[in-house]
C-alpha cells in the first residue's frame, strides 16, 4: 500500500513539474473554473427566486450538492479521465507494452499515470462551496452524517472509477472508445441536480447506466440527512462489487491483449 | 450571383463528405443535444409543480414546449467559428483561405449549413423523443407559426455575423478561450436558452432589451412554442434587422483591420 501511495505522489509531482512550465495556464484554468462555478450558482439563484424548495431541496442543500458535483467532477477530471484517455491511446498505439512490463500492478499504473493538476482547483472550489453551504445551513452536520458522507463519497468515486475503467478496457476490442468517454462526461453534467427531479426513465439511466446518481446525489443526501441505511449499505455494496467486477474484467482483457507495436 | 451559388454547391458537397467521416460524433452530439433540454425541462417542471402547477404562466408542458423550441432554434443558429479561429490564425491556416477569390466567410457559412443539414434527422429524432417524454404543449397561432421560419433565418444571419466578428478577435489576441467561454455563458443566460427571459431578475431583463442575444434564440423559440402578439412580432423583426445591419457593419470594419494585422506564420 505504501509503495502505491508513493507511486501516486511521484506521478503527481511529475505532473506539477511539467505544468509549472506553463504558468499562464494556471490563470486560464482559474478563470475557467470560476466561470463554471459562477454559471452554476447564477442558475441556482434564478431557480430559487421562483421557488423555495426544489423537490424538498432548499437552496443551501442544493449548494451542498453542487459542491459535491465539483469535488467529484474535479477528481474524475484530474486523475481518472486523463489516465483512461491515455490508456485508450496506448492500446491503439501498442505502447501499453511498456506499462505492462513495469514491476508494479498494471491497473494501478494506468489509473494514475496521467494527472491533470489544474483540476485540483475544481476540487478546492467544491470543498469551499461545501463548507460555505453547511455554514449557511447552520453549522456542521453530526459525526454520523459526516461519516456517511465520507463513505458515500469514496463509494461514489469508486463506482465512477470502476465504470470508466470498464469502458476504457473495452478499447482492447473496440478502437473508438474515446467517444464513449466523451458521452460519459456530458452525461455527468446532469448530476448538478438531484436525480429525484428527473422523470423515471432518465433517473434510471443516471443511476444504473451512467452512475452519476451514486457519485453526486447520494453523498449530498448523506450530508443533508436524507440518506436511509438501506441506500447507504446498498451503495457501499455496489461500490465493492463494481470494483471487483472491473478488476476481473481488466485481468481478463490483459490476457486478451497481444500488443500491436511489436 | 450564379458564381456564388456554384461556390456554395461545391462547398456544401465537400463539407458533407467531410462530416460523414465522423459518424460516431453524431451519436455523441445526439446525447449532448438531448440532455440539455431534458435537464432544463425537469428542473423547471419541478419548480412549476412545487408552486402549484404553474410559474410565470408556464406549466410543465409549457416549459417542455419552450425548451424544445429553444433547442431547435439553437441548433439552427449555433456556430462554432470562434473556437476554430485562433487555431486558424496561429497556425497560418488562414493564408490559403485568403488566396481564394471569394471571401472566406462563404466557406464557413457553407460548412455550417452542411453540418445542420446532416444533423437534421438527429435533431428531428430528439425533438420527437423529448416531445413524447415530456408531453410538450405547443400553442402558437397559425400566424405566428408562419413568421417562425423568417425569424429563424434572420436569427441565424444575426448570430453568424456576430460570432464571426467575435472570432476575428483572434487576430489581436492569442488566448481567446476564456473570452469565448464567457461569451457562451452570457448567451446561455441572456438569449433565453437556459430559461425564459421573464425569469431573469428585473435589472438583467432591462439589460437584455438592449442586447442582441434574445433575438437570436428566445424570439423565434417563443414564436414556435407559445406564439407572440402581432406587435411583439413586428418589434422582433425590426430588432433583428437593426442588429443584423449593425453586425454587418461591425464585421466589415473588424475584418479590414484584422487583415492588416494578420501576418502568416507557417502554412
């Protein structure tokens, strides 16, 4: 475990060093993130000038949800997406061979091999928004809620990771998988609202086809005390199953992979 | 004139052939295009239901009609030139375009038209699906339906002119992405794409009256979804024409000055 954390840190440091050469892009990224956040906040404020609660979600609770949306979205775009996009590229060009020959777990290596450092900003903004929303709501939630939040947040990230890894692994058979990842990214946008406002068919898609519901709505529900024990247990179980399934699938795919470069 | 028509025919043919290579992108586009209105309709329908079935005169099926209409208008008027221009200028791609004996704007118009023609089946399918899924209720009068197409054409002309002018900023600035992103957000809110303009706070509504954006999307969309009074229709057409003339003047001016600044790199 410690070796793997050290590996993650090393990759992170390499990315920072690489990015520091382009300092102007820091400001561009700040501007981009702030515009994104500002748009979300402006939209929420317009919606709540017409109503006091959206399906039972008050304005501060919805801000909590948007905080989670930015936090998870930032994490996905920082670590998961860049690595998976590169994996797809490596499979196509056959350079995955070099990864496979390294003396560490290949799944871990491809998962953390590329880090988009600037997306850390979205994570920070998301956390700031979370704290702000909670203070507005009237103080921090109780220890149980915080624990449930931490667990569901982790579970949500794991579910998304497993899902994206599953999609990226499909590139061993189908070459054009990067398009599928783009679809996933645009579907994630629907996560800035609680999934319970969507009609049944769309909610089902966002829960089981593209598991945005688990990544954003469930953690936000944990933090705003509307999560039932059943959903909590189900989410954790699903996360464990998803991780296991994607791992098995990865193993199976690796055996299938024969290298294109050599 | 016949010369220009021949140019357009050829450009359309090439552009369609080009686009047909990227059929997978069509599916992505289908989902992206359907998701936006689906989210907006869901959010605002929830608001309407929470407020006893109606807000500002919109009930859920009215919202559905409005957002399907804005999706259609947005599809018809949307451009993406300002994302491409900075690359064109930076990498010297502009030089061969300038050598041609026709103004480069014609190639861009033809390219956009080709894309829209190709997308027509996709957008039709999305419209049908959203219509059925959200029980949209369109209530335009025949008269305002008849004015929809001319209004849509003017909206396209206006939006294309303005956004092509915006794209020309790339002659002066190397980093235009943030400006473009800001522009997109402003258009999202003030053109009526994200919400009917009557939902904006009063000061913003006053500002939108003096800006061209609502004539690019909200005006045709309302003609299609709910219909407008004949007075509002006349005002709309006048505003569209006025802004279009202004835009064309601005485009000409910027184009001439930009060309003088342009020094090709590479190519």
